[in-house]
């Protein structure tokens, strides 16, 4: 009787272990950009409730995501800096945009409300070049009459890891301020003349919250979530605009996705009176020759679901969902390019 009980218990335990293993195996893995992490987390929660399939996404920065997908240690990589066509071809990768949003300057200044302070690209560049070091510098006060700015040092906060958010930030400043282009340039990782580093959007937000008189840059959802003071920015039309989904949509309105290799559109400094000047898309990277057709199909199913069902959650977090014509371009690219070992289309 005892032996039968032990056998029965062992069978139950083995069955439970197999079920748990199967559930874990069904989860998909991704790594990369911190910019879209808030919306990917929300989508993942809702998607698991709807389908039972989970998403394990490591918010480690675009540089890390690119490395991991190239090494085939994750099912997909994520980057806010689109890869060039030559690199995609060399690595056998397909790239597609998943979501759009905005990068915003954030400050920790007593008595300054969110959106109250105005900045030009030149002022931001001078701060990050170490040329403006005090909050009551004449260039800042002249632009912000009525805003009480103390005779206090500015602490610059930037990313310490390879970052698509940094790419968007530095790409915007390089496009608008020649001295920044010559002194720092655009890239996911640059040599900063001044400042302290933070890892991920999370790290930059934490440093700015901690350090009085600091300035940093994060994806807008992080600023909202942490109740931080963002600033207005002067756009290419000469207007000072606030960041929100409407100004992000305005920047994305003229994007020519079909003409960009790998759909790698960069949305910084776009024309339009209402355009937020540091808008960007976040991109997904997958291998065209799927090592596991089943897992790759699960990745595509997740993003297909997100395109169809994730718009409301995106709006709540002030992201911008991809327009229907772009989604069709993406799914057509899946059908044409992603194959299993036998050459059969995965999607």
C-alpha cells in the first residue's frame, strides 16, 4: 500500500514538473531597449492573461539587446536605434517597428512645475557640453521670465550603457547644434564631456530624482510614472511644445516607412508646428532563419496581438501605436522573410 502511494506521488510530482516545464518553455524571451519597457510590460501582462503565454523581457538597453539577438540567446532583440541595411543583411536579421514614443528632458528643481521650463536645442546642448553650468545662466533665465531659478550648479545625468534613448537624444542635438555634433556626435554610446551615468531609463530617472539641480533624459512614460518635471522644447518650426501622444503623433505623421531600409525611420527634428522634436520608434530584431520556428512564431503572435489590441494601453502610457498601413508592411515582411529550417514561411 505504501509503495503504491509512493509511486502515485512520484507520478503526480513528475506530471506537475512536466506541466511547469512546458509552461516555462512556452514563454518568449526578449532583451534590449528600456524606452519601450513600460508598454511591453503592460502588453505582456494582458497577453498572458489572454493566451497563457508569458514574455520575459530584459530591459538592458539597446546595445545589450542587439548583442543578445546576434548571439541567439533571446527570441528577439529590441533597439531604439535602427540597424543599417548592411548590418541586418550580414546578421540575417529582420527589423520592424513596434511602438513610437518620445524622449524628454527631466529636471529636479524646487518650485518648477512639469512643463513650465522652456529649452532650446542650443541650451540643452550647452548644458551637456559643460558650457552652461548654473541654473540661473542668462540664456536660461532670458527664455524663462517669471520662473525662479536659483544660483545653483547643474548636475548632468546621462546613460552609462549602450542606449537607443541616448541615440535619439544625441541624434536630435547633432542635427540641431553643430557644436554638439562636432564635440560629442550621435550614437548609442558617446563620450560625454560632463555628468554622471545611470543604467537604463530607470537609472537616469533615479539619479535625477535623487540629485537636486540635476537634468537628464528619459522616455516620457518614465517621467510620468515617477511624477518628474519635464520641460518644453523648441521644435524645427520654432514652436515650444509639450510632450504627449499628440505631439509624438505629429512628429510621426510624415514618416516614410516604405522608403527606409529595414523600416529604420528616425523621427528626430521632424517638420510640423506641433511635432515633438525627440520622437522615435522602437524596433524589434529577429532572425530570418528561425532557429526554432515555434518560438519565432510565438514572438510574431505576440506582436501581432499587440498591433491589434495594444493601442489603448499605448495611449494610456503616452506611446503611439503603429498606423495600420505600417502594420501591414510589417506582417507582409514576416510572411516573405521569416522561414523555418525547410524554407517554409513561419507566419
